[in-house]
């Protein structure tokens, strides 16, 4: 719940994750320095402010022998509106924001919601190659996207996608003199001219709430994919002992919602580089494929739950109902990394620890989106499985899941790291 409240952008998510790891006694490492890792050591690396790696060393690291890696991955970004440079648009007596869609959002869910603004301001530093970053989050709503009244277009309920440049433009003010960057600069007590660039996004102001007569449902923005980030972190922190010559890792990538092909995304050599840096501590001749079939990749992202109002959208026999545990995700078209063999590993861990899980398979003819699993395993050809918490309203401004499914996912992550 804390991460759902604080993680309004990828940068804010990673800041919250770092705070939790520091409190749990993880030592922060500098990616540009030589590391000196120890048995039973707990470490954290902040990479590009919007993604990170945390890992724990095993109880018996063998000198001259490459370790096994048990790697669980999630992502920090989510579909939203990104604010463009030169953001202010004057229209009559109204000021609006120039925005574009980041990721594959359900557009209409963002209408008529008070929206905050958050992200990073890049300001002047000691030299031109070392600008400073200021993390920013408005403490109140700064804009809203009003829908057109049904009286003015009786076909509204029948229409599909909206025109981003016309119908999805946030309003910020009724005063033409108002300026977004001027407001933000004053808010963080800097000069507007010191802002060189920015990464700013809108976010839904709603906070996570438990819903239902039994409070079994969790309604919140950003369940995709902060539920996975939080579960990985809880599992890694609560893990009692990392077995033998093993390194347990949590990796949070950015830019999954827009393809992952960035320096901080999964479709890069970033993770291979980190593995090499760790592996050389144990074996100078380390190669990432030394223990090819003993390593394991776990891609953790939300799954599509069976919708009680649209049961025809689910598979005939593989139904992921809310409240019945996390999902093992399978795809004939290789959208997910799970194979029969890697899925069996997940099943065995669940049976040994009495953890509920179901299988999520898309209905024939309804292709799902891809995940980190196939992307990363193309760079690191390890056994891989895709799992996640089933939710409804995926990619909506506010999503819905079950509290019990998150608890099952946390329980599994702890068992995975201890296996």
C-alpha cells in the first residue's frame, strides 16, 4: 500500500524501493566502482534513477566457481500522460497542457479525474555534463481532462479511441498568465530559468483502498506493475537464507510499457553487465552461461483475471479467478517465457510451501501483451517463467485485484528465493 501511494512515477517508485532496502540493511553500491561482495551480503544498486537491482549472496560462495543466479524481474513504469516540452497551451480563457500518451492506456478511464503532476526536473549542476535532478510531485491536483457531455454527442457511448490532441488535453487554469514550469519552480523553490529539461507525467490522485463487504478487493492506480515490485522486495527482504553458491536477485526495469529497448529497459545488455560484475567476484573467468540450466529467470507482471461480467473473454478451461492465488502465465505464441519445464518448477515450489496458484492462458483468438520474460531470455538464455497477480481493468487509470492474490505472490517470492 505504501508503494502504491508513493510510486506515482518510475523515479518515485525506485526512491521508495531504495528507502525500504536501506531500512532492511542492504548496502548501496556504486555501479562505477569495484565491488567487494561477501557471503550473506545484501546489496542494492540504483542504476538510472528509474530502475534498480538488489541482490543477496549465498551462505557459501565457492571461490573460483561461478554462482547460480535466481533472478526475479518487474517494471517500474505504467501507462499515463507524459507532458511535452513547452507544455502550456492557451485556448480562449483556459490554459491546457500539451501531453502525449505513454504506453497503452485505456483512455476513457482518465477522463474527469483530478490529476497530479510528478516526475524529475533536470537543473543546472557543477558542469554541463553533470546536471542535477530534483524529484517532484504535486501535493494537490493540478489538471483535469473533462469529458464531453452526453447531451452534446448522443453517440459518445458507442465511440472507441479518443483523439489525443483534442479530447485528451488536460486543463490547468482559467488564468492565461499561469505557467506550469513557473508554478513548479516556485513549488520546489528554484528559479524557472534553472530548469534545463524535465520528465513530467500526470498521475491519478486516487489512493489504494480495500473494497467489498469483506474488504477482499484492492482498488488502486498502478497495480500494474507495482504489485510485482512490492512482492519481489518483500520476498527478498524476508528470505531467511540464500542457499549455497547462489545469488538471489531482484531487477526492476523501466520502459516496459513502450517496448523496453532503452538503456534502462529489459531489451538491453544491462542485466548481463550486472551479472558479469557479480560473477567475477566469485570466478575471474566468469561467463554468463557457465551454469546455463541451473540459473532461473522469473518475470513477474500482472495477469488478466477472469471478468465476471465478460466470462466469454476467458479461456474455456484455464480460468484465473480473483482470490485463488497468483497466476502462472502460458502462451502458445511465446508472449510469456513459461515452458512446461519452467512451469513445473513454479508448481513444485507452490506444492512444497502450500501456496495457491492458477494458470493464466489467453482465450484462443485474443492475443495478450508480452512481458519481460521473452525479452530478457533472448539476452540470457536461462530457464524462464512468467507469473503475476491477476487483476481486472488492466491499463485503466484505476485497476482492481484481490488482497489474497498479492499475499500468495509474496509467499511465493520468499519460497523462490529460499529454494
